[in-house]
C-alpha cells in the first residue's frame, strides 16, 4: 500500500466524517477500491447485538473496585459503534490477501490458468500457491511436487521450491521437486535453474537435476513436452527412490523398498492406466520381485 490507513481513519470514512480533501485523496489511492469492496461486503452481514449498558456497567464496577484509580479518556461514541465493522473490515482484508492454493490428488492432473494467461499443468500429489492481487508486480509461484509451465512473456516469472528456484521470462518448462530432489527440463526458450550452491542456464532440450549427496547433473531431453501429460511417467538415469515416489503418487499405494537398493538407477517409463503393468515395467528389468501384502501395499525384494 502507498499509505497506511489506521482504524480511526477507516472508521471516520465509514461514518462519513472525512473532509472533502481527505476523501478525495483516499479515493485516488490504489487501495480505495479494495477497501470499498470490503466495506460493501461487510454491510451485507449482520453484526452481533452490542449491549452498551451492560459493558459500561461492567467497566464502571471494575473502576470502583480498583484501589488506585486512574482517569482515562473514554472511547469516543462513534468508535464503539464502528468497532465491529472495523474488525470485520480488516478480517475480510486479510482473507482477500491470502494466496491462491491449488492441489491435486493421487493420479490427478489439473490445468491452471494464471492471471497473465500463463498456464500450469499440475501432476498428481502436487501443490502451487501464488498471489493474484500482486501478480502483475510479482509473478511468483511456490511449488511442491511436479508441474509443467507455459509462461506468457512479461516480467520475470519465478517458481520457488524447497530444493531450488527457476526463473524465466517466457518459455515452456517442467519442474519436479520432492524432498532432496530437484529436476528442471526446458522445452522452449531459456530458463535458469538454481539451488543453494549451483546454477544452470537451460535452453530447449536441456535439463538439470540435483539430488541429495550427488553432484548436479545436466542431461538432454528429446520430447516436446513431459510424457506424464499423456499418461506416462518417464525417467532418465534416475534413482529408484524417486521412481517409487512417482508410482505411489500416481496410484495411491505404499511401497516397501527396505529390502532393495533405492539408489540404483532406472531409465524407462511406466503407464498411468494399469498398476500391474506399471510395476512390471519398472521392476522386472531390474530383477526385483513385487508382492502385494495388502490391497494398496507392495513389498519389493531383489531376486
């Protein structure tokens, strides 16, 4: 905001007690329309009945029972009348400034259109959050999970994750982030992928990956877009640990991998349409047996 409007100023405005100059200056503020919208909404709600006599009597009783009496100026009458409105005003202001959050369930994909017509496709068990109110000034999204971005040209567009940050001006790219895993693939334009200690500039067909206890890795991609958008998850020399996470997120299952080496590398893909085929596609070539211990629980054992 350009100026701080305190509760007294807002109460005077609601009570039509501003001078013509103050009102004209307030209306020219970029925040006026938001305050007006909140005030209009609050007017539609009924405030709880306020028993002024009972409250005054209670205060008077406490004053009389106090040994060391201090004289203070009482709250102006108009302030009492607008106390509930001010509380509601700021409550709604806080609500309207909360970030927009969108999350997907197991096996679900969702397409999100952003305020500038940029597009985000969320993969399963993923979440994004961003501020619609400040979008023009700050095109920033927080991501947990995996998403494919088609960014409209404009100011810097930033994707923040717990494992790293991606910054672009206008392009198409995929970000996959899980705990200790950060993978960025560029399908068009140019992006900057950055972790705490490493940075990589990616152009079309280039990718960057950083996992825990491993050196950052650059590799090439040939697809025109992520295969998971077409119902198939693909991996390039990726630790089994992250392939297993993808299987669990896609099919809502629990996989016990305590008896195998989850750091073993996997290159290949699995379908999103059939769990049995997906398990066989991943684990048969790696000579790993899969056993259902419960309906949604799978145990892995090396042959």
